[in-house]
């Protein structure tokens, strides 16, 4: 007497499909955790405007924090007065993630190099801001990386050389986009400014 045929088993999914499925679930879980986790912002505090002429001396390194969280307001900074300013000359301005340069001010991206290693700035290669527009300066551009896991911005750590419209030089690096007091769009950067017109920005 012949046995009835055994029912055929459904084919097992390929291992690659299982691996991809698990990876997808882990990715979605990480995204959800990042969305609901409250980040701990660094304890920076926005500096109070206190413009004081630097003169022809070397100033810095200075760490400065600006509240750039208002979407329709540029916060302007003048290296020659070592302060955020509301009137008079200025060099760079911050608004959310954007970095703008004053008309005639030029910037050069030196790349991801140690800040303290830059002691003499290049003579050429700067990109000039022909007019004060409403977008980021092309040399600074996207100075940050965005994390899809934490939904936070992180500085690329690039150092920028700057030549003011008056012919002075500075180097600066954007350190952070957050602070405990303001939250988002609280830009902290460090800089060295040379007021004597030379390209020496190291002691």
C-alpha cells in the first residue's frame, strides 16, 4: 500500500532577505530612538555684545557663541571689534545654518586641519563675496554633517581663512550648533584675528 505524498514545505526565504529584513528593523528602531531621545546640549552661553576695537594686535584664540535661532535675522560679527554688532562694519553673519560674508570679504576653506596648526594663512585662493546676499558664502557652504540617527548637526571641523574688506586676516572654525540655553541654532565658533594686516594667525 503506497503512502500518501507528504505536503511540500514552502521554500525558505534566502538568507540575504532575512539579513536585510533584520537590518531594516534595526535601522527603524534606531531612527525611532533618535527621534524620542532628548539630546544633552553643551553648556555654551551666547556672548553679550561688547564691541571693543582690537587695533593692530593679534586677538585670540577666542571662543564665541551667537544666538542665531531667529529665522529672519542675521547676527553679524565684526572681528576688528571682537563682538556681534548691530551697526557699523562687520565681517561674517550667522542665521540658523547659514554663514554669510560682508561685501568684499573673502573666505578660503582650509579643510579639516587642526585649528592650532594653522599659523600663516595663504595669500591667494580666497572666494570673494561680491555683495551681501541672503545665502551662505560658497567657501563655507555646508560646514556640517547631518545624522539621520540623532537628527542633529555636527561640524565637519573645517578651518576657514578670512580676509576682511579692510585687508585684515582671521581664521575661524565652527564648533557647535547647539547650546543648553538656546537649544538649536546657537552657533559657537573659535577664531584668531590679526589686526596688523599680516597673514600670521599663530603665536
